[in-house]
């Protein structure tokens, strides 16, 4: 039995089942069936094909990373044959074929440790030995101190700056594989050579002894009459902002801020420290795979002293001491950070993209929403964007994502930051349900437990402003997760969000949610305004307002192309609806200069829609009531279930092209949808039907332009009662 290097629990080997996916394995076997599905492995690029990338896992087996697993096109990968990469083994087939999955963690430091999977050992999760550590260090191009090199410290360096005994300088290199060497030894004298772990342990003990001695004498006056406490106060003025660390490489500095996350590697503990100017990793070593400063975690305010170094092009602070601040000292740091962060989070420009009276009515709310989103990026909190699988939802959600990505790249050094700090998740419906919230809370709590991450900011676009979302928003609120709701449709009495952007709540008419989301994105990041100018026009199916038409006319997109973009987004929103399809949507909206991709997808949209329209139109039934003409489509009987287009999109298309009736009703087994040129209050219709049929289980869903649900056994009676109520409302 061993102990888990992440949580310390007893395990068969050095990782428990809960944290197995948090580490990467070095495979030493010679057969595919010795691999463990679900684990992440270090690999080497073997070659490329149209359908994916071949990756050597270990020295004897090769797997396929299929192109469907790659976020983008195969040719877009910045990989060459022989490059070290990280992949997940998803399946091992009986014939020996190995299926590999993508890993967003693309460097060793992104994992919480590295272990050896050697089938010849007692367990399949062993710590690397010293020879392994040396090999790992070389392959990852990490720095170590040459045994014949001169000590980095001067003779008068203090104990705190790296001396083992107060007089003998010791230079330390902390990296993810915990390989340490020390200067001053004779590399040819085996008797004098210490192991890396022993040397590191001696250094840690010496540092602790020095710290303990300083703690015991705290408050005592020095020879010049200055106490240690006074010196500490004076040192506060010498703290270096994280944003300026690039000017202090190879120097010992003091930084202060809040711990954004902490992760345990097989070597040091890596703390992500955020201050008002940026975020940096600080590596602290206790011993290989053991958590340093175990009482320090996310949200704690600390002071760190250490040396600034570059690791694979990224800044990192090699921690010598970490002091947790509390009381007035912590409050002072937080207040200083809050004031500076509020100033940084304020949008650079508050001007919206185009003049729209309904948008101007919620201008202050847009600024508040943009500030909250920008502050989340600065605070190292992920931003989760939720939106319906409609063209409006995709345009609005993608606009916010487009604005966020450059901000995240500028703020966070880690290579996978743009995948880690923003996640766009499409919704199944036009509101945020308790099912959606349960999934989000589960992911949020797992990220906090496994990776010590902060709770994200949830941005609900085109959803969340109706009563159906109240329970879901309350669940997020219980866990102190902040929410921003941006909805151009009809809002009602929903509560629980921190910021609401809703023109109808401000007494204005509805606004296309795609246009509203693009307006918000322009305030979030003024640098992407030009990228957003054509998006509002993409979101409209008909009657494009003049302001947004003029905005689109100032771009390189003509009206026909904008309509093709709309159709292409509609098709892709339907397929793989639970996936964000970030790269594909980005290619459609911004990356297809010749419009070949747009034309290809839009053509498929038109062919599929025309086929379904020709199937449905002969089955429209016509009836009149109180001077109002109705057409009804039995959706359950005369559409292809699960095929494109979805019911809402089909009904919209039927209503746009057919002027024979005033109202179109889409009747499903237990749902009724209404399409009308005149404004219809579905909630009022549902109330009238419920009064007439109290046992039909009639319930309105969504806002007043939503749908009505009922018991399927009462379908005919509900439709008749709804027609009567609609005729009275529209007469």
C-alpha cells in the first residue's frame, strides 16, 4: 500500500482513484493491454495523417489521437514529429488499437504530479526514482544547478536567501519533477554526493530553523533600536507588483496577494498568486510530492519571498518563505487589491456598438455586467457562459467569448488559460433549469475540491430572466456563485441574479438577444469592437433594424453572406448541441475569408429546411374563430423526430413564408407553441385554458412569448380552449 500524492489517503500505489486523472503517467510497458483507460500519459508525436495524429505512448506502443478529439484542425497543431505531448488513453481495443483523447493540460506543470506506470513493478503508480527525475528534467528543459557551478549567493547572504547553515551558500532549483542539485560538491566523489531529496530536505530544515529563530526573537529591538516588526512594516513598501516581475528575473523579491489556486505536483506545491496587477505561479517545496504550507489555500492572503525565474518561457517565483496574513494586515492587502482591481475592471469605453433606444435604456446595467465579467478575469475566476442553442443564443454567447479570450490571454500566463478560464455551455432550452444548475454546481464543487479553484462567474445569455430559472439561480446563490443575466426577451419576476440586463424589465420593447450580447461584448473589450460589428445582423431572421444594418454595411460582409452565416450557425447549433464548438463557430464567423465553409454549411441548412417544410406544409389544418384565422400543425405526426430543423425553427420558418393565417399553432403531444405577427401573451392564454380545464395540467413555460405544457390526454380540449382564448385576445 502507498499514499496518494494529492490527498494523502491510502492507495494501491501513489495515487487514489479519485485523483487518478490529476496526474500524468510515464508508461514503461511494452503492450497496449497494459495501459489503463482514463489515465493521462506522456507521449511523443510519431506522425500525422488526415484523420489524426499518431502518438507513441512509451517506447513500444502507438495510439491514434483522432481529428475529432482535436480542438481545431490537425494542420493547426503546433506539433512536430518527436515533440513531447500529453494525451489521455480513452480505450484499448482487443486488436491492440489504442484510442487517445485530447489533453488541455499541455505541460507537466499543469498536472498535480507525475508517476511511473511500469507493469514490472509492485504497483502501476510509482514515484519516479532519481534517474527518472534526471531524465524528466532534461526532457522538459527545466533548469538545475551544475554541481561545479559557483554559488549564486554572495558570502554575506542571509539565512533566508538560501544558506543551509548561515555560511555555506546553497542554490536551489524547484521544478515539477523535484530534481535538486547543489553547488560546491565534487561530482566524482560518490561519498560526498547527496541525493536530491536529502539535499532539499536539509535546505528546508535549515530555512525553518532560521524562521523559527526569527519568530522567537520577534519584537526584540536590534542594535540600532529597530524591532523586527518595524522592519516587516518597512518591507511592505518593497513589495513588487506581479505585473512588474518580468523586470526582476533572477532577483529575490517580495510579493503580496491572494491565493487563486493551489496544485500539488510530484515535486513542489504550486500556488497561483494574484494581486492587483496580474497572476503568477509560486513553487514551494516541502519534499517530493508533499504539500507545502498545507494550511494555505484558495482565498488566503499571503506574503511570499522568493526568486523570480523563467520556466519554459513563463515567469515563476521559487518560494523561500510564505507567510499567511490575517487581521488588519490581510484586510489592508484586500482593500488595496479591491480598489486597484475595481479600477482595472472598469471598461475602457462604455460606448455601445450602435444606437438602439431599448439598449440605451439599460446602458448602466450593461456597464455593470461588463465590469463584473472583467473583474472575474482579473480575479482568476472562470467565466461560464450559458446560452440557448439558437442563432440568437450562439451569436450573443460567442460575442462574449470573443471579448473574453484576449483579456484572459493577457491576464494569465498558463498556456491553456483560454480553455481554463472561459467555458461556453449551450442550454437545452430557453431558460436555466435546476438540472442545468445541478450540473454546473457539481462541476464547480469538483473543481474547488480537486484543483482548489475559485467559484466561477455564470453569465446567462438569452436565459435566466424568467421564473423557471429562479430555483436554479437560488442553487448557485447558496454556493456564493455570482450570476449575470443578459436577456433581450421578455423578463418576468425572476430573482436571484447579481446583475440583470433586460430591456423589457426597464419598460422597453424586446431586443434581439444576439444584438444585445454583441453590445455587451463591445463594452467588455473595446479591442474587439471591429470583430463584433457584423454579429447583430447575423442574429436577425427578418426586419433588420436600420442601426444594425448600417453597422453591418461598414464591414466586408454583404447581406447575402450575413444570411448564410445565420443559416450556418443555425445548423451547427443543432448538431452536437451540448458542445460549444468554439473553433468551428469561430471559423464560421471570423476565419472563413473565402466563405467556402459558410457556403457549404448554409447549403446544408437550406436543403434540410426545405425538405422539412415541404413535408409539413401539406398537413397544416386551417380553422377560423371570431374573425381570426388559425393554422395548426400536428408536430408529433408530421415532422421527423430528432432531425433538423428543431420544432421552434420549423414553426418560425412556416410562419414567415405563409400569410394565409393570423396565428400558427404547433401542437405536440403535450406542448403548444404559438406564432403570430401580433404580440401574444402566452401566460394569459395558459391562465384562461387552466380556468376552463383545471384538470389538464396546463402550465406556461418561458416568458409571455413562450409555450404551454399540458397533459397529453387533454390535448384536443386544450387546443380548442387555447384557440378560443387567442381569438378573444387578438380580436
